[in-house]
C-alpha cells in the first residue's frame, strides 16, 4: 500500500465513525421524544382526549383522572387539551328595538364551561361539535344575540325600566323584570335544537349563568331621552307639589275652623260668666236697696256728688232736684249711718 492510499482509508473510517455517532444521537433523540410524547400529564384545570390513529382511545375528564397517564407516542397517539374552567362570554352591547319601537342598547354576559364528566363524556361531544373554545364562544354569542333580541322585542321600555324601592335589597319572591328576563334567557340558552335536546347533549356546553348586565340608550339618543325623563320627573314633582298644597290648604282651613270654634266657645263662655256676674251683682244691689231704700238713695246721691263735683265744677240745678234738696237741706233726719240694717247674706239674693 502506498503512502497516498493511507490518508484515503483514514478519511473513510472517520466518516463512518461520524455517521455512526450521528445515527446514535438521532436514535436517542427520537427515543427521548417518543418517551416524552408518550406521557400525558392531566392538570386539574384541563380535560384531555387521547386519540390513537384518529380514534378516541381515552378521555380524562373526571377528578380522579388528574395526574400522570401514558399513551402511544406521537404521531400514533395524540392528546387534545381543553380548559375545564368557567369561561366568560362578554359580547359588546347591541342596539335592540322594544315592542313600543324604542331603541335601546342591551349588554349581557354568559358564564359557561364544558360539561362535567358523565357517561357520554361531554368533552368528546364538545370536540366533535365545536372543536375549540373560540368556535363555542361564537356559537353562544350568536344564539344569545337572537334570544335577547326576541325577548326584549316582546317588552315595552317602561316595563324594562320599572324600579320598585331603590333602597330595598333583591328578594326571591319579588324578582324584578330584568331578573325574570335573565332567567328566561338562561333557560333558552340551555336548550339546544328545536326538538328539545339540551345544549349539553348537543354541544357539550353547560351554561352556568346568563344575565343582562346593563340597559342603556344609544349615545345619539341619550341627551334627548334624559331631557324627556327630566321633564317627566318635573311633571311628577309638580303633581306632588300641587297635591301637597291642596292638602296644606285643607289642613289650614280645618285648623282655622277649629280656631274660630274655640274662640266662639270661649267668647260665649265669657259672656255667660259675665252675665251671671252682672246678674249676681244686680241681685246684691237689689237686696241692699230693699233692706233700706232711703239709705240707699242717700248713698247713691253722695256717690253722684263725688263723681260730678270738684273744685272747678259749676252745677245748675232746679229747685225740685233731689241733688239740690240734699245740698240745701242736708241728709234727711230719719237717715243715719247707724240706722242701716245689715243684711243676713249680702252676697245672695233672698
């Protein structure tokens, strides 16, 4: 063998060695990949379907299925994972006409999830019918839009906006219009096709909750609606104010009448008491006059002098006047202060 042929043999042996090493590395990588792809780790927030050559080989959708499982390596065996948690569908508000042709914006939300484990494996139904959460959200949004448009179109705006006591909390036996409407929407969402099959059996979807989040007016109509609502509230306030003024007038007139009646009764009582007092005084005076008439006349005359006479009085009397007679003749001789007979009861008539 020549020296020129030895390098060629060495190069061939080295290339063979490298090819063998590469083949070993590739086989090792394939083996590791196959081993890794043969392991299925099921998380508690997941539902997993294992396929073998396109056919369903295993379904892990129960609480006890959480953990480590094995399958045929890829591409013979494949695993599809689905989120088992509750999903929130919150579509944007949509303008809807009520029965009285009023345009409003209704915002709703739906909480849904893939059905819980049962004999039919709802996750398999979900995968065959929809395939992914995005498709399911689109289907639910379309169905929700149709149901809300139909139900709101059967109601008038006044019934949707009717509110009872704003301070009271919600009560089960006094559910509002929106609460009842939300229940109807949730019930219709849970129904599948028109033949009565449930949405769980048809699509593998379970509706957890569905409610109306907000009812509002379109932005272009809000100002006009607010002005109309303000004018209506002003009319209601004026009506209450008028009723209050009428009630105030009735109460005031009733109080005035009672006031007048009390005053009239008090005046009557005062006149009666005054009359009784004057009658009693007259009776006492008559008793005094009857006890000694001459003395009484003398005392009355003296009282008259005391009233009409002073330092500046000029009195002109006729000759026959009884006043002049006493001034000229004095007190009659048969009338003396000690001759007055005392009354047995001067305050009471005989």
